[in-house]
């Protein structure tokens, strides 16, 4: 009797495993011999390759993954139709992680060559969703939710991350960064990852792309260092490979922190607030690149605006084709909103001279830098700005004919007169 009881105890684990759902047996095989899987309960469903596990524990090389509930649907050798995990805790590895929920749908993994690991383009998935991610270590990271849709080579997918928080004492001027939302759409993320690893240019696919970042806050010991309301990037590639894009930055605020704190305090700025925008288009067929607007506005400081138009600009221009590109026109404009006046007052106080005397000296110095009758118009524009009679300076380039950049390097000018003639420069103030 005692021998029969001992034999039964030896056979029970094997009998239990023999009775486990086929999906669990298949999962063990896919995990490999170096991973052990145990669970409190496993229940088969009426769908092939499906099961529900509660109290699951996976162990490998000192790392333990505990899952309160796992649902497998349509498990196969190269992927799974649906995987749902609830209450995940990872311990013993490089980073301790807890996760409230994970949903994965339509996962497929192309088998790589023998001995190779799957590349980003070998994996595709219809949906990955995470909720309540919390990782420890030297740089703790919390994520409220993350969703990725349409991931895979040749697929223009989309993703959204909500509630990112990163804390670390090794970030220098800040110890905490939070981002309310990051989202992209219309990007082939698999190709982008593969291109980054291989250090190549990502493939260009016709369509619209966008990236949005909202609600960024950077703090140090609870005090604000910088804030950003939103950063938006939008681009479009047409079937004939014409490119267009826009970048908009809103609500950037920077507080007095090293290395600009001393400069800001000396000029009387309690903080810096900025807006920026960029609009550009590339007609590949005509080989025309136009930057219609690149503007930076610093509240209570000034504005800087740049625009240009160039031709003979091929797609994927590099150092070999760049010299053939030609400048058609360009415009650079600065609008003073108090920066020059504040600097003038600070400098005059430092030198202990009246502001009017400092203005006269600056006018004389600028006149010496712009000598001769042909630069009289530019000299007058600078003098008007320095005397406070104008707040806008605008430099325009209008060559008599499109100017190849190779000409600029092949025939460098020795005087401002020469550069003025080459580029067709005019300087105005208002």
C-alpha cells in the first residue's frame, strides 16, 4: 500500500500536466526549456489554441514574472490572435516592473534565420495596449497607458502614450519630467526602428504623417524648470514624391536656471516664453525647395523670421549634389520687443554712461563696419535701429540670377560690397 501511494505521488505532476489545456502545453514549448511555467488553475475554452490561466508564474535565470490572470486565444507557432494579461509583476531582472493590464491582438512573428534574433520588421501586430506601467531602478518610469495600432513592415500605424512620468537625480537641471500625451500617426514604425538600427534612411511611403507632444513639464525639487503646451509636426508625401511639412511649437516657458539665469536676471526677465512655427515644401519634379516660414517669437524679447526659395534641390540631397543647388531668394527679419532696449540699459548702467551716449557710440561703430557710398542704405538702416527710431531690421537676398552655392565657395568675396553684389542684399529698417 505504501509503495502504491509513493508511486501515485510521483505520477501526479505528470498526470496534471497531461490534463492541462493543449494551449498551455503549446505555450510551454514556445517558451523554451529555460523557462518554467506554473499556475494555480488552467481552463480550456472551446476555441482552438485558447486557455485561461490564473496565478501564473514564469521563471528564468533568476527573473520571475507573476500574472494574476492570463487569457490566450488562437495561440500558434508564429504568434497569437489575442493575449490578455491582468496584474503583472516582474522581479529579479534588470528592472522591477508592475503592469495593471496588457492587451495584444494579431501578433505574428516571422521566423528569423538560425541563430538570429527577430528584427523589428519580423514582427507585426494589430494592437498593443498597456495600462498602469510602473518600473523602478535608477530611473523610475510610470505610464498611465500606451496603445500601438497597425505595427509592421509596410503598415502606416498609429500610437498614443498618455501620462508619462520619469524621475531621476542624474538628469542635471531637473529631477522629474512629465508628458501628458505623445501620439503619432501614418508612420511605418517597424521600418523606422530597423533603419535606426542599421543606420540607414527610412523608406518613404506616400501619405500623411503626424507627431504630437502635449503637456510637458520639467521640474527640480518640485520647482518648475520648463513647460511646453504642445509641439506638433505634420508632413505629407504625395504619389509623385512631393514633400510638405509644418512644425508648430506653442507655450514654451523656461525659468531662470543655469546657464541662462544670470543673463535673464540682469535683463529683468522672470522667465522666457516662446512660440515657433515652420512651413516648408519640396517640389521634387521641379527640384524647388521653399521654406515659406520659419519663425521664433520670444515674448517681451523679439521675433526672428526666415524664409528662402532654392532650385536644383534633388530628393535626398547630399554633399555631392548640394553645391549645384541655387538660391533664388531669401529673407531674414528681426523684430525687437524689448531685448535690445533692456541690453542697452544694462550695458549703460554697467559702464556708468547715459544710454544716449552708448547709442551714439554703437552708431559710430556700425558706420565703421559698413563703409562707402554703396552701403549707405544699410548703414542708415542700422543707425535708425540703434537710435531707437525703428524696431524691425530686415535683410533680403535677391540675386540677379539664381546663385549656385558652389559659386559662393569658389569665389569668396573680400568685402561687404562684394557680398552685397553677389547675393543682391538689401537691409531695411522700420
